[in-house]
């Protein structure tokens, strides 16, 4: 990716946004320990599980592409998620070498607990009705989507 310098004041604000997002995500991750019923997941495992929950029955190759992971990193995350009871691998009846991935009931329960925990943590620090919340969520959703699009556009085409 070629980095084109932006004109001030936009550049510092965007760089600050990246630092703030990374710091806030790291702090939020620290609050998992406040609920002993939450199964600890790494950021990569959360990302992979989210992809599988959004697309039950998906394939490892599709998850790797959507999550932006190398197959080896995805394989390690999947092994851990299966061991933690979050993901189930099912053989494809049409091709026994292939597997589909499905979230488990434990994954749904863990996500419910995480969302409740995150809601409580954020309410505690921001209040119950922080101004601009919907706009912030929309901006961050748009940011995430565009970052995925940019990554995909920059990725080399697969060899045929």
C-alpha cells in the first residue's frame, strides 16, 4: 500500500483515531476477566468466530479470506476454537476432504456474555446514553468495511 501524505489537520486526527481505537480495544479486552463465565478469546479468535457466526457453514478458505488471515494462522485459531468448544467442524458430505464451520451453542452463550459485559463496561465509563453513539458506531462500521475493501484490493491475485 502506498502512503500518500494528507494535508493537515486531517492527517494528525486520522493517526490519532488509529491510536485511540487500538488503545480502547486493548483496554476493553482487559475487562473479560470480570466475568468468570466468559471463555477467554484472543482478538484473532474473536475475529474468526465472528466470521463463522456471520456465515454458519462457511469454509476455512472463506474465513481466511474474510478475516485476512494466512491459512496457517487460521488453522491455529480454529484448532483453539474447536478445543474451547466454540466451533464445530463438520465434514462436507459431497467432499470428505472439506469441512464446514459452525458456531456452537457455547459460542452463542459466550458472545451473549461478552456483549453484556462490554455494554456494562462502556455504560460505566460513558454513561447510559452517550451523545453521538449511533454516529460513532456508523463511522467505525464504515471504517471497518473500507479497511477490508482496501486490503482485498491490495491483495495479490491468487495463482491459477
